[in-house]
C-alpha cells in the first residue's frame, strides 16, 4: 500500500516515542501484542494501522494520541513563516552544518537541495545536510561513512541500519553519521555552483534556479515559499 501523509505522520510519531524510550521494535511489539514486522511497516508508513493497534502501541509507551484538524499543509506554512523570522546563521548553527562540512574533506562535494536553498536565504525546512557527490568518489565516501559510524536508511524497516552502506547498492541515498544525517545526490560530474558567505565562511552551493529544475523536494518547498510571498504581497 502506498504511503500517505497521515500514515507517515503516525509512523514518525510511533518511531519518535519508541526512540525516546530507547525501545527496540521487538520490545515495543511484544508490549503492544503485535509483531515486530507490523511495527516496522507502521513506522515506515507502508501500513495504515487500525485505531486499536495505534492505541495499543502508544499505551505500551505510556502516552496517548490527541487528534486535531487544520487547513491542508498548514503545519508546513507555519514552519516556513517561523523560519523566515529567524537569522540564517542561527539555522546553520542549529543544523550543525559547519561541524559536518569540516569533516567532509576526503572527497569533493557541493551543497545542494534544501540545504543550498537555506544558504541562499530561502526559509525552507532542512533536517539534513544535502550534498552532490560524484560516482567516482563513491568508494571514498563509503570509507568515510565506515569511519564515522554511518548507517544507511532502511526504507523497509523505517529506520537506519541493516542495509549496505555503499551508494551503488539499491536504496535511498541517505545516511546517519556521528556528525548528523547526510543525503546525497549521486552524479557523474558535480553541478555548477555559486559561492555564498555567512558568518565568515564561504559555501559552494547549487543556485536556486538549478535546484528548481533538478531537486524535486527543494523545488516544491521553494514554490510554496514564493506562493506565500505573493499571497502576502511581499
């Protein structure tokens, strides 16, 4: 069954509460009286759970659901408005961007995706460093991941780990590391970049106009931001 936004939100909530309590999927499943495979499918958003199953999962973690309604994607609009009011340097620090970049010195890369949009002033949500990386540097990147406790996103189980690190292996190009989450766009040659400067540091980023052509996730956020600007007369 394809993932839905609500299924993804519910799965994220279950996974977040489980992580806060340092429970494994097996431990939560046993407490809730369901299988570990069912927990994995719920957390990944690939299974729409019944209300009874959700209540059992949350009760096993001593919490309960609160249901509200809001205009479609109002949460995203509110997030964009909040980010627009904050300095870029503060958001860079919150992401730990400089800390991660200081350690990515084993191979060339450039900043792309929503991270590049952030550095060019767009108030779009960013939860990971997004880079463009050449296929020819894949082995060096894999070595870096191994040295920095990298784990690759496992879409089947809805969490990091349990799959091969190498970008050549099937799966989403998304890894957790000791320095934060990294998402990679693999390419034959690095895209053209511009330089932006914040807090005394220069960053090589893919320009916004190129992001809108090549990065669907960033493009959707940028279009939403611009639509809100037009609506407000900014």
